[in-house]
C-alpha cells in the first residue's frame, strides 16, 4: 500500500501567512482608530446626536505597509 506524501510550497505558504498577519494587523489598527474617533466625537460615524462633540471629516481607511507587503 503506497503512502501518500503531502508537499507544499514553503515560500508560497510564508507569503500567504505574511499577508494574513499584515491584513489582520491593518484591520485591528483601523478598528482602534474608528473606536477612538467614536469616543472623541461622542457619536458613531454618520450618527446624529445632541451629545456629538466633533466631526469626522476626512476619514478614510488606511493601508498598512510592512516588510510583509502593502
């Protein structure tokens, strides 16, 4: 009975894992920035309340450039 051998492309796997880590960190940082802006404005994005203290003009998602990629 022949044994099946599993092989993988290690450079491709490292590239995939690096992109996964970069994207996860980017999403986490953008979520933290959104939460901080909500706290400063005392309102969520596009939320209209009497307690609103500031505006979120010029906000956009930012990409993260690391050694793992952009």
